[in-house]
């Protein structure tokens, strides 16, 4: 299991997630995006529809279609009826979902750094952790 901690110092989750989602889909993976904030899920959905000028990233909100068929599923719940092996925690709230997924993307704003540190410490020895920070328009792996 791998957990990537993304500190959002420049861009909000809805701007970051389309690139992550595209990489996962390019590798034939499926993604579950979790947020307790319905407004944030709406913003993420809009970003996935408009991420590319020539196409879109197919997705749905949980309960609005056949969840099992969705390559990207947006939800307030940690269950992955779409069979996702990747999960993005978009609202900055850590959830203990690591056992069910191969990789987690934990996106958090600077004001939730203490929560991220706590989550980092609670992860087991078998979990690979990576910290990413925004440097201009790029992501840089940090210490």
C-alpha cells in the first residue's frame, strides 16, 4: 500500500484531481474520489468533464447511475462499488481506507497539516508514504 500526501498550497483539489485521474485511467485503473462536501464533489465533477479540451474523464456521483460501471466514482462513502484500487481523499479529512486500496491520494490544505502529520504517524510499517508539495506549477516530492 502506498499513501501520497498532497499539500495543496496553490491549487484546490478540483484542479489537481483530473491529472491524477487521467494517469490512473491511462493505466486501466479505477478511482474512488471521496469528499464529505457535496459542493466540492460538484466542483470535482465539473473539472472532470472539462479537464481536456478534446474529451472528458468519464465519471459519476455515487447513486446517480450504475456505480459498478464507473471508472471514476465520486462519493461521500469509502466503499468502492466500482472496484477501484485507487482512492483520493479530496476534502482534507483522513479516513482509514488503506486496507481496501493499493494507493491513496490524501489531498489537504495547509490548515490541515497537523491532521496530515497525525495520519502519517498512524499508518502501519508496511505502508509506503510520500509527501508532495506544490512548487510553482509542478509537484515536487518533499522530505
